[in-house]
C-alpha cells in the first residue's frame, strides 16, 4: 500500500519536467529516458538516437541531459527529414559536393542522419552550451562517429565555416524552442532562441553566392505569420508534417532553397 501511494506521487516525466523542471540539467538514468517516452508518448523507446533504442545506446555509455532528451530529434523523425532533404538537395544544379551544417547541434542526431543520407557529404555542428557540447562530444567519441563539433556561437562559427565555393550548403535549423511552442497556438518561429529568421538572414549574408538549402524543424501547428515571414526569404519553399505521433503532436520540416529553384521534388508529401 505504501509503495502504491509513493508511486502515485511520482512526477509525470513530460516536456515540462525535463525542459524546465528539476530534470533539466540532470543526466538521466535509463528508466527516466524510458519513462519520459512512455508518459509523454506511450512509447518507452521514443528517444531512439544514432540508430539505437534507449536500452542499447545507454548500455554503450551514451548519456543525455533532461533538456536534450526533449529537444533532440529522434531517429524516426531525423531519418524522415534527412531523406527529404537528400531528395531536394540532389536537384541542385552544378554542385560539387555538399556541406551540412547544424548550428544548434544538441545531441548531434540530426546531423548524424543528414550526413548518412547525403552520400559523400561533410559537415559540422555548433553547440554553445559547454555542458551539452562536452556530453555530445563524448557520446560521438564512444560511437566513433566522424562528426565535427565546435563549442561556439553560430554567428562566430559561420564566419569560419570551411565550405568550398562549389559546395551546396545544407543547414538544419532548430534553435531551442523554449516557450515558442505553446498549447493551442502551436509553434511561433519568431520566438525561438534565436529567432529562426535571424539565423536564415545570417546564412544568406555570410554565403550570398552559395546555393543554400535550409531544413527548418516545425510543428503540426505553426503560427501562420511566422511561417509566411520565413518562407519569403527563400526562392522556393515547401513544408511537410510527419505522421509519427498522435494527431496534433507531430513535428515537420520547412525546406527553403536560395540560389536555385528545385523541380518537383521526388520526396512525397512536400507541399509548397
């Protein structure tokens, strides 16, 4: 009876607890990772990363903070986004190679999948938070993944990006959402930290002569004005929502190209 009462008093492992509560800066145990997946999505293996379920990656020594477990792009979503990015990137005319950038790399899982799907590409991730940077660098070293991470702000990183003039620049843009995602109104891309449009503007300013393809992580419900303002910065854009969670809780992507207009992409479900 006492055990049941104690269990009933346990907190719900949800976005609120892990992103803004007591578990935000805690290195999670395996049971907490699985509990978050179960409590929030009914799926203990929800936080699958680097192609492995939690029990496997945790058993190999991989560790995540509470906030990273919430903010990371899990395997199913990262793979789906990466496949669509690769489909559109393959239509860029005259490119001689692809450089992949994640300015807010977090766990590095999206960068892992992008490099995997964009055959022959190279790339880099920036992470300003020193704790997340050290933990992710350690995780990638354990798995011997050839992914380059730099502990610096995205603005500083862009100024020193070792990209060649002939390379297509693919940027995955998913700054911390924080309170940009609210119940009812959805995701406001102007309220991420930093605002997504600010990041796109900096990319365009820094690489005006490069062909650019941005993959911006979105949500099932997005503030329409913020989406329109962002899409206006591209020569071509298309959006897709991935049916991986319950209705209304799915993530998606906005693909935006500058410097060329892709023909009808073969990626199914992309809508201008």
